[in-house]
């Protein structure tokens, strides 16, 4: 007997639950084949919610293969049913129309259906290609589509007449309807057998009458999902000009499911009070160019029939309206996450927050917040709570509402992650300053993103001005315009691990930027700044300067380039920051593996010319001489750098290549020399062949030099006779990639290269 079979049932159950939580579906399925004891214990865990996405996604690498996983499961369950109970539509799809042979059962002794509690089969999981291996339906299935029985079934769909007019009943609309009908039939056959035990199901709106007739069997139902498999929302432009009579007929049919949905929920809540907790509605994904949506009026009416949510742990797009409708009777003290962002257009969940700002304050266990900006004062309550807690006056100066005393009962909110988006919401005002003050001891991540970068910022966004120290802050990311970084910002955040700043300015706006004071950042792993100067003034956005004036304004950098960042792994700089980058900073970054420098401008006018002085520490080379011969030198070294990417315009002479690609970067593996110029290919090939470096690949974003012989004369080989991996390793081949051609440099000249040109 195996060791698992010897475990007490309670311990075995905990192990199985952990496997399910980690989506170890393969391991759970394997246990079904071991012993009756393990199979009996595993079935309730594996089949409780068998169509959940993470189960199938964990087994597959692509969405297509995930659908195949669904199909295997669907066919296995259908194989447990009697063929006599299946409709002709299903029989043809399953390939059992003539032979009437029962599909092979995996294990007749196991009752898979007995353990199902949640059966939420998605329409997108039903793909006809998985039923018909050749892509097109067999002749019997095509005949079924043209037959009277199938015609009678799919006439219930409101879009039928429109498609008849548009496509003249070619194969395309028939296949669409066959898939819609097949989903409805499969879902009905699987659910109708076990309705009494189901806690959640998905129901096609076109099939409501059939489920309504057996509602007495749905006493355990806690959640239902309406699948909009019918085209309730029409895009008439897609079908072209049609007659008014036909449009009126379709419009009258399209509203029929809406009151039916409301009546279904009303009747269920009447028969089983308090049983049904949540209701959702999803686009069936069956109609091309017709994404179906749940009308807000219908949604609000249905949510009003349901009881308040019981101690929710998260607020999101799907449940926030439910909470808003039962705001006073919903306990929000257990909410740990808020995730509501509305993009460009107005959404009900945004309105729910905007009209109930105290809603966030009631989430006393809140750890993570992602939402659109709501305007001034959004987090003023948190500032007041913190001040009141540290004040002898207590709450006397707060308003006397119920929310004012929440912190006395539950303590302060310990927010850790914040992601604000301006979208089409209110402009960002005091939110960041209030967040930094109220949650200074717990804040680990702060992000802000703007959907529109095409226009100038309405006001600058200051980071760090007047802030307290943020000892827990690890991640900062800003994607917007008008970022102003306080000189003390990095000093305030000693635990930073990643910083990403993108202010959306034109990459050729090279202006003066204030120097940030160095800070001790032992944990910083990634630093990325993109475009812009981050030097907006409070009074007005500076006018566009001439080309010469902009270039002359590059006099300071974002920091002093002498920082010691022992954990920095990736550094990416663009615009003026890349232009002003001092390579001496690499000496303070012993763990740096990837360096991206992009000083690209729209007209390509700014060239960064590298000299020996750039590759040695200050004071080790006579600043008046470019040639360091005879002078004491301490070279800049990046001991761990493996990938160097240079974009824009970087000039380096032949004589500097050995120091640049060998002494400074002894572990360099990949050189993306897209913006590197000023040297000859022969000098590069000589460095690669003769110097003790580890370069394996060099990339140029340009055509190969012409004539072709010039490349070969420079020491690059167009073909090499080193097919085997062993010979390639012996030859230590270095690949030099141009836009449409690849050349080779052979570091070990002792390896015979018979096929070279």
C-alpha cells in the first residue's frame, strides 16, 4: 500500500486541497488511477468546480490547448449519459449519429457527477473544430443543420432573420447557430442531471424557459450566471441596410430575455429566500462583431432582489454596484482589495465610488487599491485619522459621522499597494501627498498611469515634496506627463527595489534637471527612466526652445552618477538621462547585468562622443588629454554586465573598442549596437577575435555594408563550416547580425573553416 493511502482522511484532505489551490490538476488526476481509497478522496476536490479556468490553464500553454482540455472533459462527462437521452444535434457533434456506439468510459465505477457543485461551462469552450477533426462538419451534420428539427430549435434566436438576410443561409451562419445550440444542449444535459446539488450554474438566456420549469430543483443555488447567447444588443451597421419591418421584428425579440431574467431571479428569491447570493451576466462570445452587454437597468433591478453581500474580501467591477445598492447593510471591514478602473468612458462602478467616498474608509483591512482618481479629498479621511490618533484632542475635530470613529474600533488602514489611473476621471490633485502621509509606514508600491499622453500636463506631479520617510516602499512606477522628482526623493525611500519613470515628454526636450541627492539604496534592482526632463515648473509649462538652446541646456543630470547600488540588476535610461550618463557609475553597480542607454532624438542631432575619460574614474586621467598614456589609471569596470544596448547615436573610435568591450565589460555576452558608430568593422572583428572577451552576438539595425566583399575583408565570414554544436563551441563563433544578413567571427583561428568565403 502506498504511503498516501495510510494517511488519515483529514490530513489527506488538506494535501488534496493544497494541490487544488495550486492548480496541480495533473497530480490530482493521477491519483484517480492509484487506488479506490485515493480516488474516493480526490474526486470531491477535483470535480467540485471542474470548469474553473485555472485548472485547464495550468495544464496548457496556449488558449487553444486549454479549449482542447475543456473538450476532453465535456466528452468524458457526456459519455456517462445514455445515448437515448441525447438530442440529434449532440449526436452528430459527438460523431455517434449512425454507429450509436457509446463512447468509452474512463472508469465506470467512479461517479463523477456526484461531486460537482459548480458547473459553469463557458460558451467559448465549445469549438466545433474540436468535434469535427477536419474542420468542416460531416455530411450527416450538415444535413441536420438543414433539417426541420434544427430549424425549429434555432428559430428562438432573435438574430436569425438578420443573418438569413445578410448571409442567405450560407454555411457560416449555420455553423454559428449550430455552435450556439450545441452549447445550450450540452449545458442542459450536464446540469439537468444534478440540479439539486449545484451551488452555481451558467444558464443561456435562450434557455430560460426550460430552467424555469424545473426551478423547484434549484434550492441549493447560490450563484447563477446568465450567458447572453442571444444577440440582445445589435450592431445594425454590421448587417447593412435592412427593412424597417425586419428591424422592428428583431428589436421586439431582443428585449424578451431581459424581463425573463428579472422574473427568474424574482421567482427564485421568492421560493428560496436568502439562498441566491450573487448573479452575473456574461457575453456568450458567439456572435461576430456583436459583443453582448448586460443592460444597466436590468442589472440594477436584479441586484436589488438579492441580499447584501456577506463580508466581501474584495471590491471589483462585478460586485461594486451590488454593494452600493445595499451600502448601509454591507460589512466592508474585511475588504482587502479594491480593483476598479474604468478606462475612458463612464462606468457604474466609478460612479459608485465617486458618490460614496466614505466607502473606501469603511474597508479597514484594505491592502491593495487600484482605481481611477476620484478627485480632491479622496484620502483626506486617512490623513485625519492618523493626525487624530497622534493628537491629544482625539476625534473632537472630526465630523460626528459613524465613519469618523472607525479607526478607534479597527485601527488605522494598513494600505500596501496603490495604483491610480486618471483615465477620464478627475485630474490628480492631493491624492499622492495624502497617501504618502497616511500610509507612510506600510506603503510598499505606488503606481500612477495616464491613458492620454498627447497633451501637456494640466499640473506637475510632485514626488517626494514634503513627504515623510517611506521605509517600506519598494516599487515606484509613473507613466504620465509632468513628473517632478524632489531632490530628497531617493533618500526618503531606502528600501526601493524598482523605479520606473515615464513622463511622456518628447525625447528631444533636453532641459536642465535638478540633481537628486545620493541615497543608500542597497535593495535597488531596476531603474528605468524614459523621455523628458522632469523639470516642469509650477507656474507654467516652459515654451519650446530652439534646437541649439535645448542642446545647451544639458548641464545637469538626474543624479550625481557616484551612487553605490550593490543590487542593481537592470538600468534603462532614455533621452537626456542617457545622453548625460557617466560610465563611472558602473563601478558602483557590481551586480548590473543589463544596461539600456537610448539618447535617440527625433532628428538624431545629439551625438554622444565617447573618450578615454569616460572609461576611467575621475582623477585617474589627465582631463586635458584624451590619450591616457603615462597617466595613472583606474578603469571603470562592470564585472557582471552581460547585455549592453545602445540606441540613438553613440560615437566610439577604433582605438577605444578594446577598453570599451573588454576591460570595462569583461563578461559581455550580447552587444546591441543599434546606435553605435564611428568605428570600423575590421576593428570590431579584431577586438572580438583577439581580446579576452565573452561576446557571442552583435546586433546592428542597418543593412550590411556594400559591397559585400568589404565585410569579408574586414574579417567577417558569411558562411562557416561548423555545423555541429561541438565545432561551434570549438570555433567560439560570434554572430554579427545586420538587418537581412548574418556574419560570423571565429575567435579560435586553429579551427579549420573550409566553407568560408
